[in-house]
C-alpha cells in the first residue's frame, strides 16, 4: 500500500498496472483515485517512467527491416525464420511490417499464383513441433503452458499462439509461412483451416468444431476455443497439413 492513511489507498502494484495500460481498478478505487492527489501523483510518476522506457526500448529487440524483407522472401536460415515468425506473434509492429512487405512484394510479383486443381492428389503431412516456449502469465488468466508453438511440415512453417478476447474466451492465432521461394503467401489465401476435437477426428464423418479461412497475409484466427485437446488440419494447395495434440487449457 502507499503511505496514505486512507482506507481506500491504492497499492503501488495496481497503480503501475494502470500506468502500463492494464487497468484493473474497482469502481471504488477509481472514485478514490479521482479525489486523491497523493495517488494521482504516484500514478503520474509511474506513467512518466513507462513512457520513458517505451521511448528508449521500443523495438529494440525487433528484427531489422532488411531481415524482415528477407524473411518475407523466404531466404533467411531456418532458425532465423522460426525466431522471426514467433516474434511477430507477440509484436504488432513487426506483424504490421510483415503484412505491408508481403503486399508490396505481391504487387511486384511477375508470376501468377499457381492454380490448384481438385484433381491434384492430396498428400497428408503431419507437422512436427520444433519450438515450444513458455508464455508470460497474466493475473487474470491462468498459465496455458508451452505456448506459443512453432510447427513445420516440409516447406511449411506454422506459428500458433493463444490469446484472449474481451470476454476472456480463448483465441487460437496462427501465421503460415513457406521456405519455398516459388510459394508466396498469396497461395494460401482463402484456404480452409479446420479444428477438430481429438475424440471426434477419428470418425469417418467427423465434423470440424471450428472452421476458418487463411487471410491474405497468411493469418489464422479460430475463436472461441474451449479448453481441451484438438487436431488442426490446414487444407493447403496440394497437401493437407495436420497438427496433432493441441492441448489448450
């Protein structure tokens, strides 16, 4: 608590949360803050510190513009490609840059996207988990464990990440990239992605629990996803990519 005698004095932790755009104050605490000059001064100090840190550290750990361009061209080493894909899931600035670069590259692409024929034999590829890391735990959400995740199937890389919407429902986010220079992200636009409950996918007439389409920059969004174990199937040109044992808690 602060050094104020007032019974509704707001803790330093809650004031820092407000300064860092994570406001969890109760209506009573908001009323107190509006009337308490000591809490207001403490909040102003935390806000000023946050602004200074953001100014000094903003994008300090982001890939360079050159690396992002090479990443979008698919010419960076596998380890670097995995790192950038994982980073872009948690960095809106880099995600926006990647989307812009891909649109610009597509505008100057002299080759039309490959035509997909239904007669083409569909191969089924089971993706391999190559990166699994702990995700920071927020006070209002329990630990999900082992997220975000990076999967690979031949030239396809898929980064998966968990987030929450305003109702605290789980959202499953993904981004598809390819190490094949001849396969641009445009080739995936409009492709179907299905999410099955593990128990149901074994049946011949299995119905997806959720279905979505890949957008124009290779992004996937499935929501809401209740806790459970799932199988994801990406129906891509010429092959289906299967991601097994998606444990979401």
